[in-house]
C-alpha cells in the first residue's frame, strides 16, 4: 500500500492508495473513535459499494447511517446539500460523527461542504471511486456546489481527515469516466512534471486498458504532485491556482452546454487545448509542443475541439471564473510543457483567435 501525506501541520492527513483497500476498511478506525459514521453516496455507487463498506465497519463495531443522493453533476447543488442536512438532523448526527464520502468528485465535493458547515464543522473521510476523484478532487480540501450562475461558486476549503483510494473500484467505472479522469492526470505533467508527461506519452494505452500497475503509478504520481502543491498553498494564493489549467475555459464549456452535458474532465481536456493554443499565440509553446499536447489528449480519447458557444458567451462565462481579479480574466498558460504560469495580461483579440481556431 502506498501512503502519501498532505502536510498541513495539525490538519495533515494520509492518502492510502492500493488495490483492494475496501477490504481494509479498518484503516478508517483511528478516525472513528466514537464508533459512529454517516456514509454518503449516490444512486449509482451505493448499490455497488455501500453495503460492503457498511458491513466491514459494522463488524468493527461502528454504527453507520447512510444517505443516498441522486447521481450527477446537475445535482451538485443547494438542494442536495439541504437533503444531507435534513438527513443528518433527523438522525441527530453529532459533531464528533464523521461523514464518509463514497463516490466520485460530485459526492466528495458535496459531502466535504456539508461536513464543513453541518454543526459548524464535522470530520470527513474521502473514499473516492472515480479516477478523477482519486487523482484530484479527494485531495486538497476544495469542497462545494454549483450555482446556476457558475460552477463551484459556493464552497469552503475544508480538509478531509483521511483519503482511501481503492484502485479496484475503477474496475466498474465506465470507459468514458476513466478517460475524463485522465484529463486531470495529464494536467499534472503539463503544469509541473515534464518527466511524468513523458511517462504518460509512453504509457497512456496501458492506463486505458486498466493495467493495474500503470494506474497505480499514475494515481500515486498525481497525488504526490497535488499533495505538494496543497502543502505549499492550501488557499490558492499562488501556485495552487496553476492546478486550474484548462479550467477557465472548461468551466465555461460545462456551464454553457448545461451541467452534466460535458463531463468535467472532457471540458478540462478541450479547455487545456485552448490554453495550449493561447500559450503558443503568446510566443511560449512551439507548434510541436501544441501538437504533443493535442496528441496525448487524442490518444486518451478526450475531446480536443471545444463547442462553438460563440466568443461573447465564452467571455461572459469566463468572467465568472474565481480567478478573475479587478474584472480581468487571468489564465493559466504554459511557458513550456511542464511549466505553467498565471497570466493576467492576455490581449482579448488573442483569446478570440484561440476560440475561433479551436472550436467547432
Ligand atoms: P462524478 O462524481 O459525477 O462521477 C462520475 C460518474 O461515475 C457518476 O455517474 C458516478 O456515479 C459514477 N461512478 C463513480 N464511481 C463509480 C464506480 N466506481 N463505478 C461505476 N460508476 C461510478 O464525477 P467525477 O469525474 O468523479 O468528479 C467530477 C466533479 O469533481 C466535478 O463536479 C468537479 O467540479 C469536481 N472536482 C473537484 C475538484 C476539487 O479539488 N475539489 C477537482 C476536480 C474536480
Ligand atoms: N482541482 C484544483 C485544486 O484542487 O486546486
């Protein structure tokens, strides 16, 4: 079993990564001293994994309540959060009772936000079951929900007390979701880890065929990168913002197309191609670099062309981005492959040219 640490002083926590960890649920026991927990999942994941997790915990003397939410990004909203509060209050769940998020990024983000706010804060544990959530969303404490006017606009920084990633849960994940997770994996290579990007160029097909050791390596290396960045800049005052490569454009695609139409990872992939094109227009990436980026996303089975929402619509939606400062959109761009930077001075005509060149 691989154990990584997110180093945040007294709020530091372990990330456990291995195949078969759902059979080692006793790893959670140190975080369940009150012998009570609430498992929160969704209508897709619960029938596959919830009873298994509950059974092992109950065997260990932990009393479990469970809450099952509807599945999908379109339910990542205030109504679902209220449904969690309602169930917690009805069950008289107390301050020391941890919430366990069992599912992908949507469940993880919502349960984290519920944990941050219920009774002004209760502990929470992440059991991520998608590639995206195992490499990104379960680590780092960004929690929240969408607002009709913007993605992830309501939320809190609130760290879990433990992350347990069982790579076997990916066996039941649809191919499309596995590919979507790869967008965030490729992101780490692009923003800060050239050697990892090169490794992905050599091994992407192994990941797509779910080779266990390739998957384990990709997840560990991604989590290492994420843990390092979060340890340096928990609240995104600097380097952490670079983890949003492709997300300014990507969130506009998700929102513009209607949440749930494009998967988050698909939108990030197309958004990263836009960011690479813009980086080339800024004179930083070469044509060959852009081609390398495009080729890797194509081989990963991800979209490299953005939907034609219209430049005005893109600019309006990107104006809602959390990185906007003084009304100015700040883009995460690439100085080179493996080196991302934040840039606030991008001429609007250049953004228009990029949108024109890369959308259809
Ligand atoms: P998701 O949670 O919607 O999961 C994708 C689909 O797979 C869902 O239908 C889900 O029910 C299903 N599923 C989950 N695990 C499964 C399994 N093992 N077997 C079969 N089906 C399974 O989507 P996601 O891609 O995991 O997460 C996307 C969300 O994560 C977005 O809302 C995004 O904003 C958020 N996110 C957050 C962060 C962060 O730092 N907090 C980072 C990246 C993304
Ligand atoms: N996924 C971006 C972040 O955690 O900062």
